[in-house]
C-alpha cells in the first residue's frame, strides 16, 4: 500500500510538473508559475503577466519569449503564446471541471514558490464555489499562476492567492470561459 | 498522452471525500460568540458537544447545519476543566459515527472538519503526531489520552471533530487547552464528561486553599527523612472552607493527603477528583519546619469556588 501510494505520488508530481513552467516579465525578472493548457496556450495569473510580453522558462532551462494574448485582471487570468514560431513542445495538462469537486478530495499544488522549481504541496479541498476553489494547501509567492490538481493529476484551478493559510485558485471552468470568450489571438 | 498514475492516490482521495461526506451532516457551526467561530458535533439526536471556551452565552445559541439549515440551542452543561460543553438542540440532528481509539497509532491519516457560518463544511489533512497516556489540563481536567494531530486547525475548527479515514469521530479539536498547539479531546473523554454533565454536573473536590509548589530544602528533607524534593505551600485559606475547619493556616506545607504523596499542585488537584468529595482523611504537613497531621474533610466544589 505504501509503495503504491509513493509510486502514485511520484507519478502525479512528474505529470503535473511536466506541464508547469516558470513565468518572468519581459525583462526576465520576477517569477511566477504557468500552466501549459490544451491549445498551445500558457495560462497564468494576470498579476504575474502584467505587460504585453513575458518570458516562459521551461524545466529543461529553455527561455522563450511569449506574447500576452489575453488578460482579465478581474479574474486574475492571463493567456500567453510563444512568439516567433518556436515550439513549446510540452505536454498540456488534462483539465477537470472544478464543479465536480467534493470537499475532502486530495489536492496538489505545483509551482515555483520561493525560487524552488517544481515544488509540490498537498492538502484537502475545502470548498468550491463559482469564484474560487479553496484548498488546505500551503502556497508561497511564486505559486501564483501554477496548477492545482486532483489525485489523478487533472488540473482544477489556477493558484492565485493565499488567505488565512488557505490556497485560493481560479476554477478551471472560469479558465475555460476566459479562453473561450473569443478566438485567442495568435 | 500522459503516463498513467497508479490509482492508489485516487482511491485515497475518494475515501477522504467520502469520509467528509459521512461526518458532515453531524458537524454544525456554533454561533455563541461575536468574536469566535466554532463548530460542534452531534452526540445524540438532540445533544451537540462543542468546546467551552468559545461560548460567550448560555442561551440564544444558533446552530447552522448542512445546506444552511438552522436550529436553536441552549447550553445544558459546561466543564471548563476539560473545555467541553453540551448543547440541547430544538430539532433532531444526525448522530455522528464514533471511532474506537485502541487501534489508533502515530502516523495514521486523520482529518479535522469544521463548518463555517455560510454553512459550508471544510476539512484539513494530517497525521496523528503524538499519542500518549492520560494527562491533566491546566484547569485540572482529566483527559484519557494525549492526542495531537499534525494539521492546519483553521479558525472555526475548534469544537469540530477529528475523524479517521472512514469518517468516524476520534475526538473534539480545541485551541483551548494549550497556547502553543491545537489538541484533540479523545472521544472516550467526551463520552465520560457528557455522561457526567447529563447526570447533573461534574463533581470536584474542594479544599478552600490557594497553593504553590515549593522546593524542600535538603536540610528539611534530611531531618524528616523525606524522599520528595518538593511539596505545596498554602498561600491563602478560604474563610469557612474545609481547610480552615481542619485548622490549616497560611504557610503550612502539604506533604501528603491520605495515602497520596503531594509533590506539586497537580498532585493535589488529582487528589481532589469527584471520588474525593465527602471523604475524610489525614493530611500530613510541615508547620514551621515541624511535621504534623490534621484530619481534613473534602467538600464539593460549587461553580463559584473558582
């Protein structure tokens, strides 16, 4: 049982990390996280990608220039696309609707808190409403824009803020609505 | 597209969510204070247990249940020594399943559950961090086992349950028994205290003294062949109380009550449990350095004696 769980945890961490990137501003400074979303888009927080451009850093150390193609500060979401025809060449996440979540499910946050690349923290789903997925997961600055995933590694939200020791993530459904509002400019 | 993740983690996640779903109907938000949020657990159809330190009033208490349903409640018993209180509800509620503590080990997965004032249940995850024998609270309450979970105890989780992975209650969580850490009052203690409160209150012995623990000087220990390194000194005597009637005065140093050696204040508090009420026995003391023995009869402590 322990070996099964350990193996499952390692596999989950590996899968979610493979689809998580570091996001810097256009000058390559500052650091948050980003999620490789289906459709060749990197999703992050609006407060991480403030300008028209950003730099996406992959786990294998490539730094790619990206355009901010969509931004909604009211939902704290931004969408990035790699410029100049360069391929991101990363596996996108599998997305799950946050509306299906049950209180008590295991939740995993992946990101680059405090400069630690690909750090994983775990906890339980507290509650989910249309606005936030709230989880008993320890976040730190740098987790912003990174994925909150379920026990199968499916992404249910974008980690956005910390309040009263709890993680608040924008629900995956809100991300889908944000991306689907109109065709993303390429 | 993705490498598959073994399903051990998903089944654990499903078990945890199912555990929260099982206990949630028996976890209520307790609105009995303007300053503090608290939860409570349904012990029987009309009885809810919560923690004493969150109650600012005994009446006009409102409980918020699943789906924002509400029930009024009033306090039917309080035991500040164990930080437990019982409420009687106006409408019948869903009784919480209880766990057996015998099989519990350090490292077992546990969850803390609470309900917020919007009626939403929340949960946090951790493991049993410490498990030990009985201990006494700073207010002299007897707790069957030390049970400390390692998890985030959010505001409003005091009075809520610690549950196992099947959703059965292991105990009641509280911030009221230690300044440094949240602890869990084991369900066996909750059941014992609840039975006492429902049976007309917790009986505690009363001596009518204020005490402090003092070191016994080596010369005194040698002179009277005392093994103990400390004892308790009487620093105040209540007028008309059992101690005064027995002839005890300020400055007397208590060495033993009946057969029990008294080496610190906690020893004396333990000797004043409910079973001591009405009992008479010899008390061995030192007065001005000389040993004496007095006959003392323990009274019952009323609520005003604190």
